[in-house]
């Protein structure tokens, strides 16, 4: 990874910016720990930047483990024409129309529910079935529901997860202490499916080969955009494949060490509006090049 320019004053280090000889056409951005500020909100400085990106012909795509309904609500004021890579790439939507999705077979969902009931029985953990219409939970205590509602705006409490009638694109497990324990317990599902620790409290199960990176590739093909014209920002392990699909890949200053090793560049922290800062600088550099 390219280091920041230490020749500049230490209180204001130079941005670690790539050269974009083919221009910029697509910006793919993770949410938590990446775009969202310290309060978990979209920074106010993003909204005018979205107008500038659109005017420059740059598509902006939030990419998250959150569900589509949640992302759509968060970007409601600028959602027209925006592509949402939801459920860690398992469900991609543009203008309320499905672009792509990959559902888990119902028999596998049933097996996962049975297995996870045993795994979480003696842990402070709960299961979320992530469907196209809503997210479904059995656990009903306020602390768990509050954590789920941060990521799933369309959430339904059901008596039996095994009876849910929806296409399930992801099974998420919230573990208050160590989601890796749950992930390890699901090793038997590896092969046709993948188990990924997607945050400090979350693990996800999806069909093998489904991740943010695969969704970005499909989006690039649909838009006629190349890897060299793509910039991506991330901070955690579920962002790795997404970063691989962008020549200009950025790890946030507070990113997981593996993400920092994988990314080509380093962005300021999400608490310092690092994504907005870098994108504004890239647009300014491209504007100067066009003059």
C-alpha cells in the first residue's frame, strides 16, 4: 500500500491519491467504518458531492451488509439512479428494480436455522434471515432488536424462522462477544456456501462466490466501466473482494490490518469524512487534467 507523503507538515498530511489515466466512472463505498461518521450517519458533506459526481458522469454505489430497504432509506434524498449493493452483494437494486440476486436454497436455510438454534442457545447471539422483502428474527429482547434495527429497516418478528416464506439471500448472526465462534461452528456449510465475519458483532452466510466484489464486477459490466475507472473504499474483511475490483482501492485509516495490506491506498478515517475528502480531491485533480 502506498504511504502518505511525509514531506508535508505532519498536522496536515498529503492525501494518498492514485493516478487515474482512464478517468473515474464508478465509486463503490462501504458504509460502517467507511462512509458513515462517528455517529453512524451519512456526512452532510456527501450530498453536494453526489451532485458533482453525477455531473462528472461518476456512478456512486453504496455497498453494505445492510439490507436494501435500509440503504434506500438512508439515501432517500439522492436515491434516484443510485445502485445499491445490499446484503454484502447478494442483492443489488437500482431504482427499485432488481439488478441481480443470489438466494440460498430453502433446504439449506432450514439446515442453517436448526444448526444455529443450537449454536446460539448458550451465547448472547441471535439469527437474522435476510430476505428480499424483509429481515426475519425470532429473538425478541430489546437489546437484540435494537442492534438488528440499525441495519434492517424492514424487520419482522416471527414465531418460527423455519416457516418464513421469502427468498433468503443471506443468513446473518449477531454475536455480542465473538462472531468468529459462530463462524467456526458453521464450518460444515463451507463448500457451496461461505461464512464470513463481516463486523465486530456479525457473521454472514451466503452462497459461495457471492460477495461485494462479484456485485461490483456485474455492475461494471452493466455500466461499461473498467477496473481502472473504479474507486472503492472499505474497512473490514467483507470489503476485500470489492477492493480487488478497483484499481484505486482505499482502506480507511482505522481499517482491519488485512484490509490495509490488500488496498492500494490509505484514506483518512471515517470520523474525518475520509471518503468525501478523497473523492473531492480526485474530482479536483480530474478537473485540472481536463483543462
